[in-house]
C-alpha cells in the first residue's frame, strides 16, 4: 500500500503527491458512503493510503489517515451536512477586505469559531490597503483593536503594491497554511505574488455588487519553497457552523470566554440571565458589540427558544 498527500480534489478525482510523483486517484466505493456526511470525504491536506491500478498511472484511495485537524463549514448542498475546506493545517490566514468587497464581522467570527474549535491558529490578513481613505483607515483601526483584544493577530497588506508580503512569507515558513475568505479579497493574487511560478487565474470584480467573481473552483495545495505549502480555497459567501452545542459556543470566543468566568451563573448563556459579565462588558464598551452580536446570532441559530 502506498501513502501520499492530497494536493487537489476535483469531485471524483483526487491528486496525490507521493514523494516526487503525482498520481490521480479515485475513492474506493464503500469509503465514499461509509458514514461520512460531507460533500467531499477526502480533503486537500489529507494523508491517504492508496494502491496503483494496473497501468501505474492512476490509483484507488483505500483509507484516510486520522486528521490532526480540519476546517469545515455547512455545505450549500442540502443533501449533505458539511464541506471540508482543508485538513492537517498548521495555520489559517483569513483574508478580509474593508471594501470592494466588504467582509462582514459575522463572517469573520464564524470562521474564527470553527478554527478555535478545531485548534487551528488563525491570523487576519486585511488586504487592499492601497484603497484606504480616511473612513477606511479608521474602520481598519477599529477592526484591528477588536480582534487584538480577542487575541488574534491582524496584518494589513496590499497584494497589488506588495506591501506586507515579506511578513506573510515569514509566517508561512515550514507550515501548511490554508487561505480562506470571500470571493474577491485577493487569495489567489496573494499566492501568485508569493511564488511567481504559480499562475492562478484571477477574476474581475462585479461592477454592480462590488464583489469578486469565483475563480478558484476546487481547493489546491501549492509548494512555495522553504518547506512551505499553501492551500488556495474557493471564495465563500457564508460560513455555516456544524456540530456545535449551543452551550459550548462561548468557549470558542476567547474574549467572551474570559469574561464568562465573572458571570453570576456558571452556566450563563449570556442571553437573558441577570449578573452576566458578558452583557455588562458590552454595555460598558469593554467588549465589542459586533462580537457579542455574532455570538448571539450563532447561539440563536442553535437554540430557537432564545430568539427575540
């Protein structure tokens, strides 16, 4: 049995890197449906065991080795439960933009909650700073303050002007890094700048909606040297959460979890109880209202009885 790293998935075919060779593989039939409730049982970053076909040109994936982590979201295909973006990653870069298109704080928070739950360190990368006016400069300062307070590092960059690129390159060394974000924030453009040998197709912006068009169709891993690998993912509009108990959601907001230790009730939901340290912090500008709103919306999604 051979072992390799999944570097690309395109529906029924999976590209496996095994030392210096690349093999196209399909899944063993039973593996496809054996209790795996995802649109893609195999993800980029997976280590798999496979066997070669008779012509040694293609193969069949027999088993998927245990994952140390993965990044997952609710699938848009309602017949399945979830969609795996990547597996076995050391770092996630969540690329965001303050305009053209604007990344919402709830999208950011939903991604961060999932990354926290699966133990994936995440850095926020704010792109397109060359477009800043005074309003966007102030908004960026506020955003950075909110997420620094929550314990996240934020880096401002301009892929177009190549500002901040050396910082990103240093972060990626000796790691497998997944880049995620909405369409149009510059994920593929960043990868093209990081390695000039990679030439990912870049889409134009939608004039009407001021949002990016989808260019990356399937996740793909690229070797950018210095023992560094980067996973480009398709742009996503929303980030639905799965497999979360509503009483555990607060654990994955580091700033809210820290405050919750001062709540009057040990099992405080931070929704309706008296003596809630989290609600007090929001009312007294000690916790960002946007962070609390994201928490409230996620909690409400999981527990209809607390909707107002």
